């Protein structure tokens, strides 16, 4: 039922957190390749990003259909690293759930937790992210 109604529900209820669009713009201007890995369905995810007018900031969008193994498995990140010829230390995983942080750590990438969104603050802290931010624009201080 959720998947069936996601498009209709998300269009009415999902809003960007403060400073997200401006921060994505700055990151893109700096040449940062932004990849979105989500447990949401890819078609619905792309529609949502389009509705929020931010889809063009993402270099790659990966929904659940393309994940052979779900988070916190590092499989999808290791595939991205391999295809983009990147070392894990060159990548920062930013997430709002323990699964995002665990995925990043399992792939040997740096991790950054945002303390808003879907995840539990306690669970995120228990997974010891490398960085934490309270507002999205703080990412700019981590990307040099």
C-alpha cells in the first residue's frame, strides 16, 4: 500500500530541509559528484527530486531496485567506488539513519550524520559517525 501511494503522499508532505538546495548548488559548482542511494523506489525517488527541483544536482540516483544488497551492506558503495575509480577515503557518506552510517563504515568511507530526518539520534550516535552536522550547509566545511 505504501509504495502504491508514495507519489501522491510525498508530493503533498515532503519538503526540503533548510539550506539543502543552496548547499547542493554550491557542491555542484565545486565539482562534487553527489550520489543518492535510497531504499525508496527509484521511479518515485526521481519524481520526488524533480518535484523538489533538485534532481539535476545528483550525478547518480540509486533506488532499491538497483541494490543487490540493502543498507547497511557496503555492496552498492563498493560498486560505485569501483565504477568511479575512487578510493573510500575520497567519499563522504551523509545520512540520517544508522543504516547510512553503517553502510559508509562497512565500505571504509568517511561518514557524516545529520541530526534531523528519519533516523533516531541515539542510534546514529551509537554508530560513531566521523562527523555530525546540525544543518545541511555544514557539509561545506567538510568538503574541501
